[in-house]
């Protein structure tokens, strides 16, 4: 088993108030289900959430990411998470809310890194990591876009 590592940072401007965006982001399960590839997401304890993502398969790697993360919501401008326990996938990251270009807009940034444990020969890691990085970039970009669309349409609320 080897660990495949990725790191992605994306942001988007959302037309909403800071308080409303914060309320939406505090709904970890509701907002988390907007992430592309999330098949199951549930709260399993205080600040603990279990994820099962869609199967990843590219001809060399085939696995279903599953992990538990602890969320810290104590910072009014950021929500962070880190992996808890043993799993085949680990994710660390931060949602950060900053002032947007106008008073009616906020910038939501997601800065994340992840590691996936896959059963491949170590020599193929250099071939797999670019695919994993592309996938991570697409998922994170899709996630911020989905959050923006849901908040601006009013389909999610805190």
C-alpha cells in the first residue's frame, strides 16, 4: 500500500451576507453533500462526520474512499477539519470566509489536502498522482461552485 497525496485550493465569490454563509457552512452534513462524489455523509459523534465517497477507478487504481473527520467551528471566519482514526483516505482542510468585493458578497475559500491509500507498486505513484491531483482539483472546484449556487438560489440555509 502507498499513499497518493494531493493538495488543492479554490475560492468563489458568493452573493450573501457573512452571517448567512456561516450558517450554511455550519450545516456540515447539508453542505458536505454538495461535494461531488459524496455517497454517504453522517454525523457520528460530537464534531465527527463519516464520509463514503464514490468509487475511484482509473484502470490502475480502484477503491472507495471512506473516512471520518473532526470539524472545528470555533473560529468565526474558518471551519477546519482533520482525519480521525484509521481509514483508506485522509483529508485535512479549511473553509475560510473573507470579505468580498462588495458588502453583499463574501469569498469562500477551500484549502484542502488529502491522502489515499492504494494497493499499487510504489514505482507507479508518479503516474497516479497527476490523475489524483486533477480529480481533486475538479472535485474542489465543483464543490465551491455547488455551494455558491445553492446559497445564491436559497436551496440551502443554516
